[in-house]
C-alpha cells in the first residue's frame, strides 16, 4: 500500500495568524505544508512572497511544498529556494522553458514539480515527466480556496498514474482543489499520492481526526 501524503494549504489559514496556522498543521499529523504563491496576474488573487516563507521556515522544519501560481516563475523561483522551500512547483502554462527551469530548481538543491490547470491536458507534459519529482493536477480553477472539486480532472490523475507505471517513472502525483472528507478516497483511488487540502482542513473542528481519516488511521 503506497504512502499518502497530506499537505494542508496555508491559503485557507487566517493570514493574520500564519504562525498559528502552521502550528495547527504540525499538530494535526499532516506531512507537508502547501504554500500557494499568487501574483494577481496568472491567477486573480495575491497571497505572499519569499519573505513570508522565510519567516515561516524559522518556526519549524516541516516540508515546504511551494506552489508558484505566477507568471515568469523562472524569475522568482530562486528567491523561494533561498527562503526555505523544499519543493518548488511551477505551472506549465506560465513557463516558456519548462525543462530548463526544472533543471535550475534541482540545481538549487530542491525538488521540482510542474502543475497544470483544468483546461490543460496531462498528455502535454510528455517528455517532462521523466525529469520532475511531482506533477500537480489542479482540480479547480486556481486563484481562490473553497471551490468544488472538478471530478473530470481526475481522469488526468488516472492517465498520469498509468503513464508513470508504463514508463517506469517515479514522480509523485499531487491533487489540489476541493479535496475534503467526502471525496478524498476517490482522489486516492484515481492514483494521487499527495492530497492538498485547504478549507476543509482549517474548517475542521478536530484537525487531527480529519488527517487521520484521510490517512486511513
């Protein structure tokens, strides 16, 4: 049975108490912290920059999963690597030279991921799958938390899981958008290894029980 990684998203935390949100994730038994970086251009919202990630990094040694929802990710990736990201994921739709950026991220000593929005087919990733550590499938249109999971996007997860097996690759498949206690099992069955959960996690009265349920504990 494969290990399922749970990554609560700080996008749904109270931005005036990010330290508290980080502690809630750590205390819940979750595995990673997901940090959504938005520039107000690639997506219609703004979140935070490298300085916030650097400050949060000082609070604990959690695995920081940084998701760049920005235009020209090549310009900003080095700053997040320096700030303490462990994994940097950028969008296929926002990068001209995806392969080069993957190599640059790995050259900084970080894991590299690539993400696709709902309107982008997984097939387009093609040869890049051999170089990335993670593929992030967005199951909502990115920019805001609290949206409903688009189940048709799970077909991409199935395709990626089959392609990974067929080609003998070992990248992780992450799913982000609308994951909650009612649908997480379907997402795992489709082939996801990493579940990003935002609103459902921070709205849960018992966060440890919520994480335990998703891990099958």
